[in-house]
C-alpha cells in the first residue's frame, strides 16, 4: 500500500515539478540567453518530452490511485475528485501535445527561415502559443489542487 502512495506522489512530483522547472527556469533562461528561434528550437522538444512525462505520470497516478482506493475502501471510486482532476490534466496535456503543438511546428519552421516574419504568420503563431500556455497553466493549477487533495488524505 505504501508503494502505491509512493507511485502517486512520484508521478505528481515528476509532472508538476517538471512544469514548474520548465516555466520558471528553463524557458525564461533560454529566451533570455539565446536568439528567439534557437530558444524555440530547444523549448519545443523539451515541451514534447514534458508532455510525455505528464501522460505517463497521469496514467501511473490514475492506476495507482484506483488500486489504492480498491484496497483501502473496497471499491475503485471511479468518480473521486482526484480521478476527475487527473483525467482533466491528461486531457489538457493531450490537447496541447496532439492538437496545438503540431499546428505550431510548421509555423515555427517557416518563421525560422524568414528574415522578416509576416504579421499574419506571427499572429497565428502567437495565438497558438497563447493556447499552449493556457493549457499548461491549467494543468499546473489542476495539479496543485490534486497535490493538495492527495496530501490531505
């Protein structure tokens, strides 16, 4: 049972800690030190890996939490608040990974090849970037609530 709680905690630490490190340290440092297109070239694959860490962590948390609730309460508690939050976090992460990020990739490539980026292209990229930021912020906020709920038990 302690191992299941350990897996739940480890998955949340990995996911939320990764997001915090990415937002507060890595992205800010890269864009402060490197030219914009080079910083974006590093941030993009890093965000991709962060999303996969989140997807795997979310699945591990959900599976561990379901089994833990089965052992401790005698049933799976499918509709527990923590399960709802982790599924929502997974959904937002998958939207970012499989819908928003793929739309940004060709725009980023076009912009890197140009000396002067057309306003329409920049506007389209900025709108997708704003959605990406909102989705990641939503995951972080939900994750912090989930950490609270998980540690409260």
